[in-house]
C-alpha cells in the first residue's frame, strides 16, 4: 500500500547526556581526512560502536560492511579494518545520511554524519548501541508473512517497537514487536541534538531530528553482494521544517588498503538504466491503460539508479598499479538510490521515487568542485537538482552525493523514509547484475495486510488517504494524456476501494490471481528476499564457551537448535533439513581484515536426519542438555509448542590435521530442502562467517602429576623472526607474534620473564576467559610497558602454588 500519512504521531523520549569528546590521531596505514575519531573512556572501552569490542560488520554475505551508531557507515576512525571489504579489497571510507531543511528563521541547515562533522550521535548510555537480528526471530514477525500478521504481542499494533533495547510502546516489554529483515539485520538510532553532538560541534544548529537506521544483508547466492539501508527521520522538535531534502554522502575509496594513497586514482559514474526481468512464477496478464495492449506481468520492469566508483588500473592513464586488485576482484562499488516517502497528491512529497540531485566532487577542490564546507553550501548541493552528464574526467579522490526531495514540510512528530543500498560486483557487468537483485528484493511483494479482499485490485495500488482537516485535495491521473483531475478528496480512508487508484500506470501492481479473481494484496512489503534457515548459536560466539572448545590438536564445536524453530517467512513452514560444519585454516589476518572471507571456508561435514553417502547422521551428534524455553510457539501450528535447547544440544569434534597454536575458525550453518510447485528439489543454505574474536587455537594439554616441572616448555624455542602461529600485525595486536608456555599444570600459575641481567620483562597468569587455569598460555612478546622485545636469551620462572621451575628461551629477530 503506497500512502502518505501527514500526521503519524509517535511518542518519543530524548535523553541528553553531556560528554566531552576529543580527537584521536589515526595510524600511519589508515587514511584520515580531518575526521575526529572518538576516544575511549577512562577504562579503555569504546564510547560508541566504532571500536572493539563494540564493532558491527555485515559479514553473512560476500560484501563485509562496517556499520556504526554515530551516523556513519564505513571506517574513517583511523583503524586498519575495512570499511567495505570484498575479495581482499577496500571500497568505502565513510558514508552518511544528510538532512537539509529551511528553519523558521528562513536559513538553511544541514545535519550530517560525514565527511567532517559528527552531528548525528546517540547519548552515551550503553542501551544506545547496535542491535542484531534476523528474519524469523521471535518478536520480529513481518506483516503479511506470519500468522500474527506482524502483531507479535497481540496488542492490536504492528511493529510498534523499534529494535533498540527500549520499551517504545510503554507496555513493560522491550523489543517484543518489531520487524526483522534478512539473514542479518542491525538497528540503531541517533539524534542531531544530543549533548554529545553539540559538544563535538559547538557551531552546529540542530534540526531536532531523531534518526532510526536499519541495515539488512543476505547470504543466499545471488543476494550476497549488497547491503540495504532503511532510514526513518522523525521531527522531534517544535519547529516546522520546510523544503526538506534527504541525501546520501559517500566517500568511496577503491583498491588495496595496504597500498600507499590507494584512494587517489578512482573513477566514478552515475548509472541510470531501465531493464526487464522475467519472473517465471507469474502467469497473470492484464491490459495496459497507456498502450491498451495485453501485458504479461511476468515481465517486470526495473529502473536502476546507482552512483558507483572503482579503482583505475595501473595500465590506464592516471592509474596506480600498486593498488590494483587481481582479475575477478576488480570491484565496482556503488551507492544505490532505492526509495523515499511519496505523496500521490504531490503536496507534501514528490509523487514518485526519483533522484533530485547527484554530484561527484573531489575532496581537494573548492565548492562546487570540492567538498561543501558550510550548511549553506551543503543545502545548495542537496537542492541543486542536477546530475552528472558522464563519468568523472580523470582518476582522483572523489566523493559523491545523491538526494531526494523537496518535501514541502516536516511538522513536529512527522517522519520521512529513505532507502538506499551498497552494491558491489566484479566489473560493470557484475555491478549491474547485483544491483538488479538488490532492486528486486527492495521492490518486495504485495501482500494482504488489511484483510479486505476489495482493496488492491485491478492495478489500483495507491490509496488516496487524506487525514488532514485542511483544504480538500485533487489528484491527477497521469496515466492518460492529458492528465485527468479527480476530486476533491477530504477525510478519506483506505478501507473503501473507491479511494484506490492506479498511480504507477502499471496494471500488474498488485498481482492478481486471474482476470476475474482478486486476492486483495493491497500492501507492498519491501525488502523481501529468500532466506535460508538462520544459523544456530555456537560456542565460538561466547568467550567462556570458546575457551573450552580447544583441546590438544582437537576442537569441539557446540551449538543449539535455533535453526529448527524458525519458519520460512514466505512459505510459513519449517524447512530445516540439516547442518553444515565449516572450518578455516591457514588464516594470517590480511591487512584490514575483520575475519575470514567467504572463500577461506572449507566444509567439514553435513549432518542430516536422513544421511546419504558421506553425510553424517544428525542423531549421532545430538546430546541431552538444558532446555532454555519449552514454550516456543510452533510457527506451523500456534496451538503447539517446541523445545528450545541451549548450546551443547549438538556437538562435532574435529581432529583432522590440526596443529597446536595455529588459528582456526569454525561455523555451523543450516540448510533447507523442499520440492517446489514444478516438482523440482530446491536447496537453500547460508554462508559461514566469523570475526577475528571467534578464532580458536588448539593448545597443549595440562601437565599431570608431580613431574610437571619437567614437562613445561616454550614453543617455538628458539623463535626465529616468526612462526606458523604469527599473524599480520594490527592495531589491536601490534606484533602479531606468539610464544606459548605449554604443559603447565591445571592449577593457578604465574609466569615471569626476565632478561639475563635479572630485569623483569613481563608477568601473567594462566587463567582463561572462563577463570579456569589453562595448560597453555600465550605471550605476545611485548614487555609490561608495551615495548617489543629484542633479540637475546631470556629466563622464565613458572610458579604454581608453592612450586617454581626455571627455564630459558631464545629470540632471534
């Protein structure tokens, strides 16, 4: 249902917490263009979701994208992690929503998250962080796709709780009724008038806006190279904002992140194309009102608007070979314009979705060829109404912005919606292919939400709803020439079919069952993609459980039964068929990496109830563990319940070719199989994924008995400039090196390291994240003052309770 609700009022609480923010310098390897990264607090913890442990990446697909709660997508924070990583390359420095408007003083103001000013910030309370979810999770039902019709808590309201850790509807429950989309969804919210935003930018004039940000990713093949974004901009102030524009600023940098000045030889272009996609599942035809010809609704017309950038190869003029990516990894990375609030009357918003402005500019120039430096210039850019006539002229460091609008007024408590996506592909053709998939998933499906079979029929997809008590409005039917005026319309609702019109000149929207039967699918549900069963929770995701995974040349991975409790959102059936076990070995932490890439994973085993060939029997890996919840509703039969078990319900032990001290990653994914309407067997599975903190190292076991002092050893000894266990240095791990003190007894021990002169270098104990004594502890070869050790012979003492043993090891740098 496409409508414009002028006064959809919502109650909202605004917390203002003052805090001083200071700039922090970036590393030598990272680009820093004047951004002011936020410092940690007194305990070294990140105040915002921009540093470990509060880092959030879309990583279920092939495109790995960093999202934050400070109004910025990407990584301009001076660390060596990718902002947008794909096949080893970097493609995004920073991106941000821009909101521009004319205030009551008749001056233009723009609230931005990038490129220079952090004007969109949450309060510092821990609750204002990022929240992760997935389609099918309890509390995240979608209207039109579930038995609850999107009303999870049965209070008569649909998705009234944004996923933000707060009780938005005041019913005493938190996040009990929101909308979960895709196989990985992140949600957060921030404001342009918090005390933090004002302290960071004293000259900033806020528009008193609250922004809700959601982002979605899919891991299924064909839909795993884009990430979608949905923004809601709410006026929480007392002022009426006029001539509002919503824009998206993107500073895209393409190339090898470890190459010098890799961002200075990029090229960009705005691509606008019309194409047709054939959906073989649709057999309905209708008569087009414009051409009067019979039209097959299987032929779906798509319009694509995407501004993209790519690295210029060294073989071309102005390109640098140092940052070239290998064949097949030449990514074309774009910001895709998808949608915004519309008004069929054209009074409050544009009648149809359309880019208003798109512009490329260089960070080194002066406006309009360079960055807009003031609110006046930023608003001028948003409202300019121009588009580039062709590609950028020569390789350089470019940014771009596209915008939508104008929106005539944004009254207090009104909201605007804006949808974009980041898409990547191999070359121009790959980008277009993935952009088509992103557009199709965003376009979604028509569903019957109002339970009225008379609405949404005969190509009438738009409701002419007028709730304002003001003057009546007239609607123009632009599908005929000349346009025909209809009206006046006043105090109309969407319950009666007489207020529905064909505004998009497409008789195929919504889709009918036949020329004589209307299913009443009046509401267009956006962001609908095919999803595999969600992955289970594994022990690798929790530090205390992960500490118990590794053994002596073996790893035991445990998981729960979450995947067996979730119904497919489209078919409304549990399609779970089995699990797949995955492993990564030989990972050395490539520069900028947050974890393994999709190509690093190798499948170890398939577990199913009906094994064939080398598949394993699921029952052989099932164990009796604690029941977390015995009252999970059965999505196929709400009158029945299912059992939800804790991690440990299933376990798989890997002992094949493992080496102690080496880094490994493990993941468990679920897959589904079913027979479609044409009798073909379909199989759907998701991509394995992991972040660096989920790595596992098999370690030497603890020494037993009174002879433990004869068994303790240092590995490797001598250490000669590196070992198989070493990783590429990073901000969090400056050396990347490891020495292991192995075969310690399974009791509290302290390890002390000395120079030959007797000076204490460092000391540490053998307690793990679970507080239990470990048989092996690692040392990162840093002194207690954070300095790298030099070549030489070192002494060590291991004291366990009242016993001490002495030894020595050699380091050759």
